């Protein structure tokens, strides 16, 4: 049987980035294109604005998203997935498929 990890620590490394609560949902919502903070706050319901801000900062630090500020009044900021962030989408699709397959059993 082929090992799941090519080398020890790969899963831990990925979990460090997407393992925090809300992070996968933020990446999911950015998959459809750039979003502003208030759009993410509405789409990821029940998230505290401070938590959303922290998750966005973390994702930017890990180069999963980019933050673009526009010199407008009022100021506008948009968040977009990077190529690294887009590489997470197949993982999220698999998570969604697994959740769909087993969601009825866990209720």
C-alpha cells in the first residue's frame, strides 16, 4: 500500500494552514472570485469580525490569499486566492464529497 504522505510532516504542514476553524470556508468562498471583508463576513455566517480578520492575515502570511487595497473613498480592500490557494480547492472538494457521503449518518 502506498503511504499517504510522501514524507513525514506533510499533513501537519497542511493542517497548520487550513486546520483552523473557518479557514476552509473562507477559501471556499474566495474560490468564486475576489471578495471584500463584508462579503466574507456575510458568507461565513457566525464568524466574529476579529476572527475573520485574523484568519485573513494568517492566509495572507501563508501566501494563500492576496490583499489588494484601492485608494478610494471609502477605502476598498479585496481578497483573492493565489495559485497556492487555488491548489487547496481539490482538497476542499474532497472534503465536501466526504461530508455529503457521511453527513446523514452523523445526524
